C-alpha cells in the first residue's frame, strides 16, 4: 500500500493558533475544552500507516477537541485554506465521519480563520464544490464509498452537486474535499461559545 501523510498536522502555525484561541475563549466562559485522545495519541503511526479500513480511518479522522459546554460539542480546527482558490480543504474521510456523527446526534463543528476571523461552521450546512481522489487511491473502494455517500447527502439534503475528480494534487496526496468560503454559513467563535454556553 502506498504510504501517506494521513495524520493530523497539529504543528501547523494556524492550527496551533486556532486551538489556542479556542482554549482561551472557553476559559473566558469557564468552559472546559478537552483534547480528544484518539487524535493526538497516534503514537503507533507506523502501525496505522498501512491500515485503510473503515475503522482505522475513523480513528484517524477524530475531531481535535471536546468542548464541555452546557450544549457540548466536538470541534475540529482546519488550518488548510487554499487562499488562491477561496476554498477550505478538509480530508475526505474526516468530512464523511463528521457528517455521520452529526446525523447521529453528535454535534461536530469546524473552526477556521476566515478573513482573519475565527469562525465556526457545521459540516451539515456546507456546500462542497469538489472531492479529489488521487490516482493512487482510485482502486481503494473505501474512498469511493465516502465520496458517494457525501454526494448523495449534499445533493438530497443541502441541494448542491459535488464534482468528484480523480487527479494528482500537491501536498499529502490524501483524498480531500474543497469547501468554498464564499457564502459559508458560519459563526464568530466568541458568539458561538456564548450560545452553546
């Protein structure tokens, strides 16, 4: 199996800044912001590297933090903004699992800098534009399964059509989804935390 960089980039400066901001905002309102263990404790990376089962991808795709507010939620910091295209990039498997969590009643949100402001948005209310599955994954059924499930959900529930493309991309070569920033239904981080209280 082809090796990949399919692990959280928790050292990216924007990722660190988002998480620090989240923790500090929660502290301001006396709300605990806890680390989701599966995300940070991938100490057996070499053991995970060849595993691309549904379960292994579920573990790899865990959100960053659990916010223990009155209305608790999971939140995943996304530092990968493709500024030249006006899109946020989210791993395909992470989006798939976060949509499934939300549909099962487990609230999950994304946190991102949008126009230099920390904003929160739900994976259920986005309008993805494109799913990229690189040629090396073309014959890996699990990624096609995720893409098909997301296409169906967003077309029938949200009313948007997603293009699935199989082509080489830069970066980690992991399948990903582009989400346009323009028109994204999002909330200011401070207001969102107060609302969830």
